[in-house]
C-alpha cells in the first residue's frame, strides 16, 4: 500500500501547482482586461461628454447668430422710425448676442481651431455692432467698412464654426462606436475567461470537497473513537458506582451501628481504625466518581443561604484530631452551595494535611460582600512551574505518590461552578495557600435550615432495597434513632406492609430494584396510596447522566451511595421538617 501511495504525492503536488498557476494566470488576464475595460469606458464617457458640450455650443452659436441678425433688423426699424422702443430692443439684442458668445466660449472644447473661430467671430460681431451704432447715430460713415460686408463675413465665420462643431460631433461619435466595439470585444473575452475560471473553480472545489470529506471522515473516526473511549469510561464508572457503592454503603452504616454498641476501649479503637480505613477508601472512590460526574456536567450548584460554621464543623469532625486549625465560632452567613463548598474545602484540607507537613489551617477574611476562605499549610511549597499542573487530573508531584491526584482537579471544577476560581500562593519552602472567594448572604437573609436528628424520634419509615446488607444497615441506622422501621425487598413486600396498616412518614427507596432503575416509579405508586403522602428519599449507586437527570426531575430528595449515617438522618429530618413547618 505504501509503494502505491508514493507516486501519488508528486502527481498531487504537480496537479496543485498547475491548478494554482492556471488560476493565477487567469487572475492576471482578468485584471488586464478589467483595466482595459475601465480605460475604454472612460474614453467612451469622455467622448459622450464632448458630444454633449458640442451640441450645447451649437445651440449657443445659433442663438448668438440669430441675436446678431435681430440686432441689425431692429437697427433698420429704429433708423426708419426713431422709436425709443426699437432702440431698447436693439440694445437687448446686442446683450443677448454677447451673452450667447460668453456661453459659447465657456462650453466649447479647449482646442486651437475652435478658439480661433470664436475670436474672429467675436471681432466681426463687435465691428458689426459698432457700424450699426454709428449708422443709428450719425448715418452712414465712410470711416467704417460697409455693414453688408461685415454681416457677410460674420455669417461665413458662423457657418465655418457650425461646420467645425458638426465635424467634431462626427469624430466623437466615431470614437464612441470604436470604444463600444472594444467594450463588446473585451466583455466577450472576459465572459469566456470567467467561464473558464468557473470550470477551474468547480474542479478546485471538487478537489477541496474531496479533501474535506477525507479529513472530515478521519476526524469523525477519531471523534467516534474518543467518544467510544469516553463512553466506555463512563459506563465503567457507572457500573463501578453501582456495584462498589452498595457494600461501602452497608459497611459505613454497619460500622456506625457497631460503634454505638461496643464498650471496651480496645474494640472502639479497632472500630475507629476500621472507620478511618473505610472513609479513606470511600474518599478515593468518591473522588474518582466526583471527577467523572463533574466532567459529564451533572453536578449543578444549588445556591442557598447557610451558616459557614456548619460547614467548618463538619470538616473539623471529618479531619483527624490535631491536624486542622479552623474558626470555631464564626457567624458568617454565605450565599452558595454548601455541599459543593464543603467538598472543595475537604479536598483542600486533605491535600494540605497529606502534603503540607501534616497540618492545615482554615483562615477567613471577610471583605465587602464576600469572604475569602483560605486553606493554608507550612509544607515544602509548590514550585512556580508546577502550580498549573497540580490542578490537572491524576497529576502528582515528584515524591508525592500518595493519593490519586484528582482532589485539586475536583476543587478547580467546583470553583468554576461556584464562580469562585481557586487562587494559589506558594513558593518552595514557604508552604501553600489555596483561596476561594464566596459571596455573603444579604443582611436580612434567612439561613437554609437543616433539620436536626431528634425530629426523627417516633417516626415510621419504610425502607425498600433489594440488597439485604444495605436494607438491614439503613434500617439499623434509623432504628438507633427510635424510628419504627419496616424493611422490604421489593414493591410487593412494601405493598403488603401498607395493607397491614403501616403508615410511614417517609420512604427510603433504593433506585435499582430487582436489577432495574424503577425505584422512582415504585415510590410514586406507594406514596399515592397514602394520606397524607409520605416524604421520599431515593438512594442510588448509579451516577450516569440520564439517571441523575431522572432523579432531579422526580422531585424527590436523593442521595448517592455510600451514604453516611449523618447525611441520611439529616436528609430524612429535612423532609419531615418541610412537611410539618410548624413543628419545632
């Protein structure tokens, strides 16, 4: 295949050179023809103007000749009658003749022959007027040439000028005809060249379209390959999300339930270590899935007013004791997404503890209508060359092999969605400071209230999950809070519970029931059979875009597995509080 392809390159190159040369030659010819057309058109226009001026001059000449003749006739009548009226008419005729002469002088072509004719004609006319003036005043005078001779000479000069003007019109018309012929010839040649250029352009366009089609086909194949790779990754993460979140979800709930039951310090220490290991594993797993969800655009901020201290308290509680210094009594009320902000700060604190010398601190700097939240450490710092790279996915600096390298990429994406870009200040040996500016709530804003756990006491819950471990773990976590729980594996068992008289205040429904994503539909059918209708909390390990879009459209509260007991309890309490706002 390569041997066959080799000769095609020189041939293609020669064809391209020939095509380019032909197009360039045609462009040059077209430019020359266009220049000639412009020249001939100008000549035609000039001759047209000359014809118009000569015709006007001819009119003025005839008018001048007529006015001079009229002056002679009127002078004869005046001498016969000595009438003042005839004298005035005579003067007006002279003025008319002189005005026409002036106009004739202004509009005639600036040529020697016509200038000489007009000069002689003007002299003869003035001599004729002078003879008439003398004749009218004193009678015939021998000092002035005979008037008849002057009139004849004037008429002959006028006829000669009129003949010249007619000849000039003929010359101009001949020039116009010649220019028109040239224009027709050049127009035909230009049309032929335009046709040839069109053929070449069509040929070039076909070649270009063929090249574009090949390039587009290659791009489409590359895009399809990339899309298939991205789809494979998304599907893998979705499958991993569902299959791996289930046991992690149950494990976290079981550890929490067991922690409330053991008594010995040794057992509590073991459970504490198990809990830290589980949280670390859950954190890495959640980071991967968070990154996938952020990349796919399924995370959208839910902006509310909330106390910053609540977010800080949760971060402090989740961070090993003695590793984080943070404010413990701030009264700042923020206007943002508390969950996304907590997630970003959690990643920043985790990063600072791991790579900043084992300790981190959160600093607050309110200014105007916002507060700058900074996570700082006193570690080795970050070189300027690496300060952009650390925000890339799976980027880890040399000597920092712990972790997946996605935490800062998640923080950057969250900052962009919250319109709070991350700022980094660092230098080798001077630690690092990661900051983001979050808007403050207005002075009269009310905080978004998160219900406390004690509101669940005495409530009845219906838990539907086909995974036995997850079902029992959720039931146990709620049961420890004095909630009456009825756990069911599917819709039939749940319907049987309702038929027995169970009236749940809320339903905890797994999205995937018996292998299908029909938990939302099941929850709707169960809820519609009860009065008053219970709250619904959907839990799922599926994180595909379509699934999350369906959950958002359902109107139900929903949580992504693994769900921490605290989060589940707060979600359930919030649902109950929304349905009974008058309760305290």
